[in-house]
C-alpha cells in the first residue's frame, strides 16, 4: 500500500520510529495480509500467495519478495534484504531530524511526535467500519493492542501478538522489550551491517478474521 497517512509518513515509517525494525515489519505484514498477498503456514510461517498486488510500496514489496519461501516474522526482521530496506527507510527520517546518532535511533522530538500521534489517533473501540489505512495506522501506533482487536487470528497464527492480556504500555511482540524499547533489534539493523539487494482473511472493515 503506497500512500502516506494524514500524518505525512507511511505506517511502516511511523512504526519504525516507535517500535524499531520489528514494528516496521509487523506493519508491512499486516498490509500484505489485508491485500491477500500472504498466507499463514505451520510453525508461524508466512508465504507469498498469488500475483503481487498493484501499488505496493518498496518496503512492503521487499518483504513480499522475501516470502517466496516460508519465513517467520522474526526471520524476516533479520533477512539481509529487509535489513537493507530498513536502512533505506531510515534515510528520509534521518533527513527530517527524526533519527540521530550514534545508532540512528529516534530523537527525543521523534518520540514526542509519535506520542502525540498516538494520543490524536487512539485505539479504535471496535474494528467494524475501519478502512485498511485506519487499521495500518492503528497497528503502527498501538502495536499488540491493535493487533489483538483488529486482526486477532492472523496475529496469533503468525506470532505478531503474543496470547494473553497485554501488558501495560504499547508493545510489539517481535521486540524483546516493551515497546518502544527495542534497542537490541534496532542496533542489529543499522546501515553498514551487510545485506543483499531488494526486489521489487483478517480484515478490519469486514468484521471477520
């Protein structure tokens, strides 16, 4: 889905600021799921299915290319092509002063901006009637809580959201720490760590899962 939100950034970029690489990959997988471009397999794997959807953005396209063989979401975060795509995604964010040195982590201003967006776009009370764009923005800003509400079966089958009651705060299950404290995953994916080239169901509005 190649189109910015009213915030001015793509959902996966917003998730990268708030949840690091695991957040960005989570949002990309949700986008592909809403387009019917991926299917779930055994042991929480995902795989591309059918022709590539039209209008797919570069980051989502890279994630889809990697899924021509079954992979889990955690494996995707560490895939060389995804790591390169993440590095490219950071460039405009860094140019706008939202990522700083030494590890291209979000600046204090970026964290405040994400918190402002989260307050302005609270977690929906119900999933009925939401557009795909609404769903992606909710996941980008609210992590597991949005996944459990809007795409519960997909999230559990793929390991994107852990079972049980969410802990306090905002969290992405692919992170080892509580969202937005993803430091290990973020440092693992900084530019210059190597990487290859890029190629390139649940539905909130439907009320089914």
